[in-house]
């Protein structure tokens, strides 16, 4: 799941669609010690769970120790996948890492991630993130009325949070410029 360090970016994405429906921004708070980086071993372990079959993930759910996990068929396959990207990885998968939700700071090499001040929530074997959870992640839902969305987008545009800045590709910038020029051209035609 995509998240942003900038609450105004979250507000922009909340407001930019479904103008007839109320929206919500979800504030996520964690301790800095819980932030993982893209190259952490825990992130590699959890990310590679997606390469396993559902039956292999179910097999891992039953393993409570590192040794039991690493000796299982599914654990060996997970280890093989991790070592494909990290050959130096030791066979020491921590089962608790697979059961938590991680906030991951990605490598800053993508224009969108940089512009959106993006990060990701990465879920392991846990089925979902509840408002009341054992991960140490605090969630607060903030309602945004449908009637306020267009006004909020206009105010965000004034501080350069808009389609052009959030999607820095040429097509998005051109679309944004055209959306600004078209009302002006129609004004001068009348």
C-alpha cells in the first residue's frame, strides 16, 4: 500500500477523485525505530512472500521458530528467493518479521516516489492492518466531505500540490497546463 510522509499529498489523493463521495485520509504513526529501508533483510523476507503460492504461505504460518521455518519446504523456497537478490543472506529468517506490517522507505530513484514523498506499507502473513493492532502502528481516520474536495484541490494547487507536481511525467504536466489554459481561452472567446 502506498503512503506519503507529507499529509498534504495524502489530502491531494483523497480529493482528486469521486467528487460526489466523502473521502478519508488515514494518518499513520510509527516509532522511527520501526521504519525499514528498502534493502533491509526483514523487507526482503516479507516482500518475497508474494512469490510463494498460497499453500506455501499457509505452511509458513504454522512455523513458530526460525529453525522450523528454515527447515520446511516453503521456508527453503523462501530462502532461495531471498538469496536470489541477496546471495549473502544467512538462513536466519525471523518468523515475527513475517507476521508484521512494515513501513518501508524505498530507494529514491523514481520521480513519482520523490515527488509524492512516498513510502509503502508492506504486509507479511498478517491478514490486514486494523485500527487496533499489535504492530505499534497508530491509525487515525480523518473525514473529508465531498463538498470540500474541489476547494481543497484549488488550495493545494496554490502551494504546488497538483497533477503536474505529483506525476512529474511530461503527459501529466501537459494535461495540467491545458487545464489551466482552457478556462482562460474560453473566457477570452466570450
